[in-house]
C-alpha cells in the first residue's frame, strides 16, 4: 500500500515536472518577441517646441507624455530610494528573487488568494511594458522567464533606465524626467532626497498619492521611503531627519500647457510626414519665435479687436471679426511673433498663414517702387484725375470710372503725396503710364502668385496671406533684399544630433538700398501725416502703409521699424464687410502701434532710427526738402516714357466700387499677355 502511494506520488511529481518543463520551453519560445520590446527599447518620447531663447512653448506627444532620461543623468539618491523601497537585492539577483517569491507564496497560501507578488524591479518593468496585472500562475511563469532573459541581455543600469522611463507617475506623466519637471519644475540633477522619495513612492498608487492633489499622502509615503533608507543604513540619521522635515514645493499645473498654439500647429503642419511622427520622436524643435513678442502680439490683436467690437457694437460671443499678426526680424527673416486669430479656443484656423486676402492699397508701395526704380523720384508729379476705362463683359461693352475713396481729385500730386494719402486715381494713372506688363514683369521678383494682367493690379486685386505680405514687405524693411520668413531654426534629435538647420535665405534682390530708402522715407510720412497716423509710436521711427479693400472687407497695416517688420490684418472669415469706416488705419493701425509700444518696454535698447544709405542725397524742390539718388534724380522731371501698347481691357468691375481694391467675387481675368493698359476716352 505504502509502495503504491510512493509510486503514485513519484508519478505525479514526474508528470508535474514534465509539464513544468514543457510549459517553460513553450513560454521561452513565446517570449523572444516580447523581450525585444525591452532589449531594443524605443518608447514614444514627447517632442518639445522652444522659442529662440530656449524657452518652452509646448510639449507635443501622441498618446503618452514622456521625456526620456538617461541613467547617467539620474541622481544617486533617486536610484537608492527606488531600490530600497522596491527591490533591495536588485543588484544581486538575476531577475527573479527566490526569497521574495517564497515569502509571497506563504502569504498567498495563508490568505487563500494572490495578495503579494514578490516581483523584482525587472519583473515590474516586464509587467508594465509587456504583460498585464492578471494574477495567474501562467502569467507569473512567463514574467519570470522574461526576467531571466532580460537580465541576461541587459545590464542592471540599462534595466533601471528602462524602468524609470517606462513607469507611470500620475498627472499624465510617464517617466521620471517628465514627473520631475512636471511636479517640481526642475531638472533631475537638482532633486532633493525628499523629492526623490516622493517620486519613487508614486508608481505604487499614482492617483491616490499624486502630490499635486494629495500632498499630505505623498509626504507620508515619502517618509516611509526615507525610513527604509535609514533602517538599511543607506542614509544617516541626520540626513533622514533633515529630509523628513522638508516640504517640497509641488506645482499643480501640467506640462502640457501650450503657450503659443498657433505656432505649435504651424510647426506640426510644416513637418508632417517629414520626420516620422514628430510627436513621438523626442525632438527639440527650436523656433525663431520670441515668446515675449508672441505674447505682445496676442495682446495687440485683442486690443484692436475690442476697439472694433465697441465701434461696431458687436457681442464678443457672437462676433465674426477676427485678426492676425506677423512680426519678423527684417535682416534675418526670423518670425518673432505669429498670431493666427483673436482666440485660439474659438477658432484654431491660422489666418496668418492659411488665409489669402486682398491687400488693397497696402500693395501700392510695390508699384511706386517700380516707378522710382525706373527713374521717378518722390517729387515727380502724377496725374490725379478721373479716367474712364472701356471693357467688355459677356460681349457687352461697359465702362469703368474709378475714383478716390474720398470722392474727389487734386489734378496733380507729387509721387510722395499720392502714396501718403493713398490716391487711387494717381496710382491707376501711374500704372497706365508705366504699362501693366512692365509692372507685372518687375513684380514677378516678389514670387507672388496670380498677379493681375489688367489695371486692377493698381488696387491690390490679388490674394496674399499676412505671412506672404511679411515676406514681400522685407523689400522695404531690409533695404531692397527680400528675405524668406523662417519659423524653425533647428531640430535636435533625442541623442543630441542636429538633424535640421536653416539659415536666413534671400529670395530676391528687388532694389538697391538707396532706392528702398526713398520708399521708406515716403512710408514714414504715411504714418506721420497720412492714412497711417494711428500707427504712430512715440520714441521710435516706423514706416508703413494702410490697406482697405472694397466695402471695408479687409483692413491692413503693413509696417516696420529699423529692425522689425509687422503685418496686421483684420476682417471676417465669411468675407463680409467689417463695418462702415473700418479702414486699415483705424482698425489695424492701433494693433501695430500697441505692439511697438509694448516692444519698447521690454527691449528699450532696440534700434529706433533708420539708417540713410550712402548715395541718398537731399535737395530742395518747390521750396521743400526732398531725397533723391543718382537713379531717381531731381529736379521734378519724370523720365521720358516709351510708347505703350493700348487695347481694350476685358475685366469685370464691381459697379459700386469705392474702396481700394476690386470686389473679390466679381473680378474675372480674361486678358492675354498682349493686353497692357486699357483704352481711355
């Protein structure tokens, strides 16, 4: 009988051993792919977008917000605290702590269920990255096998690095660096012993121990970690007492705050698909933005928007008036501020980069610069008289009789004065005299799409974004050189390699510094005594031009100081009129002035006066001082004009036209390249 029992027991034990070996072999074959997830560890890492001075604008990530930390950057207190509380024999075992498992089994048997796991840090890492929290023998077996394999492939330091980067610390923070910066707003090297104790205590219960929500609980847990360190002799009694008394400051705000959402969206849009998923690559993306100027830009648009709502008696909750601002460093093209709308929460549409609107009279300076470069000077007399243009629409002969916004005309105007008061008639007659094709060929240097082939070019009948306007206005702000605006200066990968870098890029040399300065002198007068008076700023010279399209649909101010150029636009996304009297000077000008007033407060040493290039001379004509150059000489004689082709201009015009651009829904270009100037009678 006894022999039979013994034989039966041996058989059962043998079968169990065979089954265990078979299960082990099966599990080992199954874990190869799983183990690779930790051996070749490539977690999703958040990217950070920074301003030009390295200040954080926002973190971007896909599912989990994780900042990667290298083992060598982790303070010793942090490692010791973790091991002391979670796995004291970590550096001694091979991934599975047999003593801990036996103790856990005894407790489980006494409790009649799984109450203690006896897991090492390696096993905890496997559970978090690969397996589940399911308490089954098969899962525990697989976990042990994986632990042995991982320990065989990785060093202890590598395992700790993976553990501290993978674990969840609550508050949306994955990884020790994320939690450090999030809770304490500091780098890991600056962590105190008490802060380390708080952090290593969190993974046990990240929600209930969250120091931003349950500060006292987190301190109790941290003190138990400190007591463990003292009891095993890893810190002294004095160190323990000092750390227990410490009350670290914990920040409740999250790291996911976005200080410049329009900028972040634009960066992600520009690099979509170019660097994989930029949200998971752990990149450091340096923009050209100055967060101080970005904040000023937002306030400037809000300031002018509130003025407009008050003037037109609109409700802030229902108004459709919106605006945009772009500010660029003239010499480099660096975008310092880019505001795509009044309120990002209400509309994420970026009007600064994605919308195209008619620039109206703000486009006139390019026509006048063309004339100046052909030999005209600021005192050249232009014809400010009404002319009637014949054109055909659907086979029917029609008449276009453009007029000035004020309704009258002066007969003759000096070129300077014509631009200062933004005379439509003088501009139209200037275009007629120069020839549409002559102007179009010159403006091709601006890299502007869809330049009109007819007289509507006189009044800015084309579509441009505020950012594009910033590009072409660099012709004046940068002394004749057009610079491409740039938003991102460099991108650094998580291993510290620079993988993308830009330098200022000149697109075209539109004119000479001397000729560009003649235009700057005129645009300074636009602000001093012309349509841009509301853009004046005490203490700094500024130059610029207003733009108001037909029926007050678009309002612009495009201007610059000696070093910084700023474009402001206001309008409605539905292309309806802003309101009666909503001119560029009255609506956009105040935002421009606000921006530069605030700019002077934070950068009082900014350059305040324009440099006059050599080759710009000052003469007297009609008793008044005037600038001139060798290419645009005085006295007041326009260069001899060549004969220009004439022909019947075929385009539709809004019959109610009164503003400084043709109606966007009515214009239909039907001209051939030979059509140049139109027929006058």
